[in-house]
C-alpha cells in the first residue's frame, strides 16, 4: 500500500476579545464616585438635548423614535457612571440599537406607506445574522460595523421617498457614523499610546462629542415627521 498523507486544514475564526463597556473606553475610570465623569457629562448633556426634541415630537412614531434614542443615551450615561458585573451593559446597549433601528423603520413606513422589498428584507436578515455572530465571536468593532450598516441601509433605502430636509440630513448622519467608527478604531488600537502621552486626558470624549452632534442632527430633523 502506498503512503497515505493526511492533510489537516485549519479554519481560523477570530476569537472574541472581551470588551467591558464602558471601562475599556479611553478614559481611565476613577475608583470612587462617578467612574468616567467627562464621558458621563457629555452623555448627560446629550440626553437633555434629546428630551428637548422628544417633547416637541409631531407624531407618535417620531415620539417613539426619540424615546428609544433617549433610553439608549440615558443607559449610556449610567454606564459611564457605574459598572455592573459581567457583560450586561454592552448587551443591553447593543439590544437597544435594534430598538432604535425598528423605530426608524416604523417612522419611515408611516411617512411613506412603503414596505421594504423581499430582497431588502433578506439583505437586512443577512446583516442581522452577521451582527449576532459578531456579538458572540468577534470584538466590538465588528458588531459596531454591522449595526451601523443596518442603520445606514435603512436610511438609504427610504432616502428617495423622504422630504428634502431629511434627505440632506442623511448625508450628515452617514458621515458622522463613519467618523464615530474611525474614532472607535483609533481608540481600540492607539489608546495605550495616547494615554502614555497624556494619561489623564479623557480621549473617549471625542466619540461622545461626535455622538452629540449625530443625535442633534437626527433629533432636530426627525421630530418633525
């Protein structure tokens, strides 16, 4: 009998790196009191701004959208103040992004009376599957990308059916989402280097400031629908 060569093929699947939200963000947490006061402050200001537009909402659907965004931001504010054991905070935050996307869909459907095509729904389903896989197997950057892609895809699908002032805001919203992703990538790969230069500087506030602008553009436009 001839030699039998056994060839083993290994499929590499990147392992999930634990991400403790918010204490893996680039603001060194304090041991006593409010853990990350600078990030907490900007999120608190963002929450107040969202509430201002929430009480001015023109329809039930726009009210629901702003309420889901406010709930997300209030929990975000709490998370930068106190940490709960385990991954509950990142899991709750991630779940709330789904509620925001659903609220956007309900608002767009009410505004346009257009239900998505089967092909678009199938595309969104694929993104959801990728997102769920990323949550359990990959680092935060991957499911930040997948969630952002779901959000931007919904905006672009309904773009042609929406009022002109909303269409103009979608360009800004998409650009700011991309900026936030880039800031997250910078924070992930360069945080230690940045903290070695200025250890006490709360670099994460750059993401929070950009988030304030993003939510301002969303709320100041979408409350009118």
